[in-house]
């Protein structure tokens, strides 16, 4: 039996797919706990500022900006550094370091020394560490599962992240009500610490990256930028992400304020709304492969935001009562479309990139797509202070909808499947 036949037989015999692979299972468990901790941070950290410290709209916006500023500070060099190291080791060390950083917030609160500046510093350091973790995570997956299993791997990990998006706010909301927002971060810290420990059990080791002759950081960064900019498909996906995320973070910055102050929801109610977003994300993860096959791997990247993002305008229309449920459904649709799009575009990005450039591709894509997040947080806070939270939500809804244009105007509009290895080699 030749190699291809053996591979096909093995693939057909694995009824559970990647979940039957022990190392992928460990990565999945680590992902679940790490994401659970991260989702609790998403709810608890702003509530520490709003409830415990009485922060105003601009301060909440600055806190969001600090959380995302790491992409601007270390986004590009992170890729070059990660490409020189074993990705698994980077994931473990950054998970453990993030756990320690988050633990400082409840400790400072219990000691009576917590200030908004402490929150800014913790958010900034946590964000920088998250950049290194995410770059290594994206670059590690092709090595762990193989390029032929990228869509399945991304779909399953997205499903896990979606489950934690549901359970995270559901856990955080009651915890904030019972023990306070600062103490809730202890749970988040524990989740990230256990995630790092679980990742140490992954047995599959990467070969140590071979150092190039006279490696130079600036030259390596430039190579990653040139590679992404020279690929029309990669260029379109990162621009879509950049526009979407810029307006998304401005929307999310004022969403917490709008839910708490305009609709009068307590922390438990806010947690339920965010859990609804997680339900949409889970449905998107479970159906992403089927939708991509039906619609096309490329077209789904622009169709998803065009169809789902306009529904976020239901939130600024909401008033206390039944309309809150309709607005929550709109947020669930946003998460559904976002996951379907991200699964498709992540698979394109990983499939088109050679192994030695995976870290730099991931870092470049993150720098472009996430680099505007601090600006979005600040603009969201300023807009909320000047025009009000409701108007800021309208602006965010319009901007997220417009994010479909770069993909629509690119070759993705006609690419119904991932390119095969032979086609990738020819294009290079």
C-alpha cells in the first residue's frame, strides 16, 4: 500500500478526527482553560474599573487600549523572535507569566493599593504576553496537526473557545456579584496557570529552528512584512481584520457601559448577554466547515460580516424590556459570523505560509489587524464621552459591516477551496 493510500485509510479510520489524538486533546484542554481565564478577564477587568474604582467612560476606553497596546509595541518583533524558538515553550512560559500578572490585581485590591494606573499596567503587561502566546499558538498548530488538517483543527479549537465564551461570562457574572470583580480575577489566573501546565504534557516536539546565517531582527521583520504584503489573499484577510477589529473594540468598549448604565443590567445580566455571544460563536464553530464547503472557503470571508454585522445595530435601539433579548440575538449573530470568517481565513493564512515564516506571518497579521485596537479603545471612550454610548454603538455597527469590502475586492471572491501544496509552490 502506498503512502497516500495508507494516509487515506488512517484518516477514514479516525472517526473522532483530531480529538482522538492525545497531543491535540492536551492542546484542546489547555485552550479551554486558558480561554476560560481570558473570557473572565474580558468581563471582570472593566468591571473592576467601573464598579470598584468608579472609572468614567474615557478611563474605561484607556483601559481597553492598554489591553490591546501590546500588538503595537511588540507585534512585529514578536514574530521574528518566536520563529527562533520552539513555539510550545513560548506558549507555556507566557501562560504562566500571564497568570502571575493577573494575580497582582486582587492582591493590590486586598492590600488597599489598587488604582486605575495599576490596572493600566497590568492590562499592558498581560497584553504584551498575550501577543507572544497568540503568535506561537497560530504557528504551532500546523506542526501539531499537519497542514491537511488545518480546517478541522481550527474548527475544533474555535468550538472549544466558543464554549468558554459561553461559560466564561456565565461563571464571571455570578462571581463578580458574590465576591467582587477583583477577586474574580483569581479564577482567571488559575485557569491560565493550569493551561500552561497542561501544555507541558504535549509529547510532540518541534525541531529546534535552525538559526540563519547572521540573523538580524530588522531583516527578519521586513521579510515577514514583504511576504504578507506580496500575497493578495493574505493582504486582504489582514485588512478585513484590521477594519473589523478597529470598530469592534470601540463597540465593545461602550457595550459594557451601555449595558450597565443605559439598560440597568447587573453583572449577572451582563454575563448572560455575553454568554449569548458565546452561543453564537459555538454555533459558528460547529458549522464553519459545512458553511465553507457550501458557500466557498474564500467567499465566506466577505459574506459572513456583510450578513451578520448589521444586526449589531439592534443594541443601541434596545430599551429595558423585551428588546434586550433581540439585541442580544444580534450580538450572537455577530459572534457566529466572526467565527465562520476567522476559521476560513486562518486556514488560508496557515496553508499559504511556509513553516519558517509562520511566526512572522502570524505576527504581521496580528500587528495589522490588532494594531488599531488601542486606537479603537481610545476612540470608543472619546466618542462615548462626547456623543454617548448609544451613538458609539451605531458607529461601531456601521464600521464592522464595511469590513467585508477588502475581501470582496480580492481574489478571495472566487476561491472556493484552500490551495493545494502544488499550487502554493507554483505561486511562490
